[in-house]
């Protein structure tokens, strides 16, 4: 029982009224586990919210944060600097594509997205192409909650009822279970469809009206969908052909999720701007950032008088020394434990095989994976659509497993530090939970021949 009120905190993306009836409180975390108030362990197969990639409770990070708080807790980032932010920025560039050596720090992924949109706009103005003001996004894309990101949202419920920028067109979503079911890694089909849609938008709007394309290299909140083979290469080619900037929203895919530091390095496709957040310091202190191709920054600098800031934009806590110190400590762990690449090596293979072993469960219509990411899609049969996922989610939680339901897709993104034994435990708890739920819901009788 809680000894505090549940009335005052209006929680994000939460059915607060339902929560108050059935509070779900975690009080402790360690490694790959969260712990409920009653002490029950819950295997965290979501790495919090795709952010605790080094696992929970890493002492090194805690010690670095404490030491930094005692050394210098804060100094204004506007017109001033502290060593940790510069050191962290410098270290990060060892993991970015060769042309990307600049980062603008923010506090979250949402801020990173809106910042990237503004940098893209500014760049087009700086090079005398101010007419390029439209954006292209993608159906089922998620780009945070600020007004720019909300406008880029391909998830209707996240746009509905909010003020949005109107100058946005959407590429088709990548989920194609009919043609790509049970793909391991990148699926075969979908690149051509995207390319045709891209060219249609160009024909309709004119390339000289389009500033940038923003996509997640792997769709995350839209149900974890890896890009079809050749997709990212093609979108880069089309952006180059039409002189359009390419923004990869790597808020989820960054920091080892796909088997390399970034999806862009995993797939060898370099965007112009790359947003990041979440796992940037292991999910410990709020932080995000926009990685920027050097030439973009230089063009903006060259265009700006030397007596004013080059970018009238920024946040109080941008590059705060505490978040950067946490980042440096997390980076030590990522590098020392080989976490950036484990998803494309033995652990990635173990994860893939484990996940696909679930294909014998009833009503499973697709299993997808890339790096240390996975999704299992269910056919709800005679249940209302999107009702099975939440039931499985709740049962998993009851059985000590935290995974995520996106409609009837169950999505997994465990800490990269997860062990093979913990992957086995995930399979055991997931299988049990699904079997229980499907045993309880009414399954239509199969007509006999
Ligand atoms: C692809 C993507 N972009 C942006 C965001 C927003 O990040 P934040 O919640 O840190 O604002 C998210 C969050 O899940 C995301 O998945």
C-alpha cells in the first residue's frame, strides 16, 4: 500500500483513472529486473522505455553523477561551458558516421526532434533555399510530443486534437505482415512501395518546397518494424536526388539497439541530422541531442553575423554537467562490455533464435527482430482488435515480465546487458502468459471437414 497520494501527479501517456484503481508501482531496480512494492521481481524486457540499455543500477554511473554534483552541479550553458559536456561530445563522435562530428544537446527525444526540424529549416535558409519548408514523415512514425514532433506523428491518436504544422506528407508505414511475416532481420518487401510514394509526393509538392524527410530507421512505437532491405539506402538516394535533408530519428535505435552504436552505422547510411536521447546515458539523467553533419553547421555559421548566436535556440539543462558525466560513465560501460555491437554478434543471434521459437504459440501471425529488438504480433481472431495486446501485457506483468503492447503487437527491447539465461527466462514467462490468456479468451471452433 502506498503512503502517498496518487491524485497529484498527472502521468504521461497513462489512463490515470484506471491507474488509480490498479496502481502499478516499482520501488527498486537492479540489472535486468524491476521490483514491485511487494518485492516481486519483474524482468524488464523494455529497458524501461528503451533507455536503460546498460541495465539498471550501474554503480559507476551513480558514482560519476555524485562526483559531478559535488564538483560543479550546474553552470549556464548559454554563453558558458563545463568540461563534461565538451568531453562527452568529443567521445560520442568516435561512434558516429565520419561526416557527423557535432552535437546540440537537449533534455529529451522530443526536444531533439523539434531542434532537428529547426536546424534543417535554418540550413535551407542559410544556403538560400528558404522555399524548402515542407517535411516528409511516415505513417506510424513516432517523433515525440512537442509541436514539431506532433506534426510529424504518423500515429493518429498522438496528433488528434492538437495544433500541428500542416506542411507534412507521409510515406506509407513499413509493417507488411502479408508479405514479410517471420522475417529474421531485414524483410524483403517494401522498398519499392516507399520509393513510389516518395516520388508521388515530389511530383505533387515539388522538390523545391521540401526541407527534410524524418524517419525512424527502425519503426519503434509503431510496433517495432525493421526497414526492408535497401530501404534506407534508397531513401538516402532519393533525398540526394531531390536535394532534401535526411533526418534519422535515432531516439530508440541509438546506443547499440540495432547491433551498432547507431542504426546509421549498422546499415552504412549516413543521414544529415540524427536525433538521440533515452539510452544516451543509460536512462539515468534526462538528456538528448541532435547529431549534425559538419557541413550543415558550417553553412549556418557562415551565414550568420559573427556578433550574435548562430542558433537562437536551447534549453536551460542542455549539456548539463551531471547528465554529461552520466553519459561519460555509461559510454565507458558500453565500450568495455561491447554493448554497441552485441546485437549483431552472438547475443543478437541468441535473441533472434529465442524470439522465433515462439512461432508455435497460437494466433501468432508475425515475429520480427533486429539487433536486440523484437516483436510478436497476434491475430485477435474474434476479440476486438487491440484488446489482446493489453491482456497479454497485464498477464505478463502478473507473471513477472514487463514487455510492451502496441495494439496486438508485443514489443521487446531489453537492456543490451541481458544474459542468455535472462533471455530464456523471458521466453518462459512470455510463453506462460500468452498461453494463459489465449486459454481464457474464447477461441472460435474450427469447422470440421
Ligand atoms: C523515435 C522517437 N522519437 C522521439 C521520442 C521522444 O522522446 P522523449 O520521450 O524523450 O521526448 C521517442 C520516444 O519514445 C521516440 O521513440
